[in-house]
C-alpha cells in the first residue's frame, strides 16, 4: 500500500499549521493498494492518531479522496495453526493443538515448521469503495 498525505493549504499555497506548528492533514490519496492487506498495530495507531483511519464493526476504513477504502478484518494478531488457520489463546495452546490434531504431518510453511505461527498484524480484505 502506498499512501500520500495531502495537507491543507492557505490562499498563498503554503501549508496551514496547527497550534504546534505542524502541517494540518487534509486527506490521504491512495496511490497503490491490494485486495488483501496486512495492517500492523503501529500503522493503525498512526492512521487513527493522524485522523485518516478508523476501526468500526470489524473493518479498517481509510478515509481517502476520491473514495474511502474499506477493509474487512479477516484475522487479528495472535497465534494460529498453519494447517487450518484456527486461532489459539497463546503459544502453548497453539503448540498443543497442532501436536494433537496434526501429529506426523509436515507443515508446508517453511517459516513455521512446528505448524503454528504468531501473526503480528491484522489480515484484511478490501470490501468496497465509496
């Protein structure tokens, strides 16, 4: 995903500044995006703080021009089984689940040969544009 920040301008074409001397964000422009997107908590925190992103009803919304992008959250950060994508409460639970249910099977995920993984991001799919 590639975003461009567009700042408010005064009549002279200069950036308008807030009380702290920082430029005021008018909107974002999405230069490039994909159907599936992973958002880290840091990226979400930054977007919410800057005012161009909101989270509501299982969705991440990027308030952009000419249209908002709405992503449905498919998976939240946490521990998952690589075989069936089931979510688990922690590493020990994920390890035990994978051991019990998939004993002797080889995991196709070379980064997670034990058969479970920890996702540190929100895995999302685009829903619609306004």
